[in-house]
C-alpha cells in the first residue's frame, strides 16, 4: 500500500515548483528575431534553386521524355531489310535465297 505520510509533502513540493514557474518573468523574443528568420528562409530558398526545370525533376515526365527521344532517334534500320526485299532491281540489293 501507499505510504500516506509522504503524500502531503510531495504535493506541497509540486505546488511550490509550479508557483516558482509561474513567478518567473515572461521572456520576449530577441530583437530582430523575425528579420533573421526571414533572411535565413530567403537564403535557403535561393540555395535550393535547381538547374533543371520543375517538370523535368518529376520522374514520370523525365521517363516520358526519354522514351520519346529513344523512339524518335532511330535511324530506320528496322525498315531497311523489308525495303531491300521488295526491290530486287534496286542497286545494292542482295539477291534473296530461294
């Protein structure tokens, strides 16, 4: 069981501590605090500027752009054999085995 003789002393100590905390003077913000905060936020925003445009920093747009470039950058090598097979009389055409 709890020892009831120590409870009033403990409560009194807590009350004294809370009273001391209430009696402390209120502190204010140091001078130019908000100006320093705004200056630091502005410096961080300037330091975080990226060399890439915003739409390119998103992975989906970058992947789409890469796929588009890969699709359009082909030299047409996939179409050449079919064109050579149709044109037997064209210069440079190889004879087809029968």
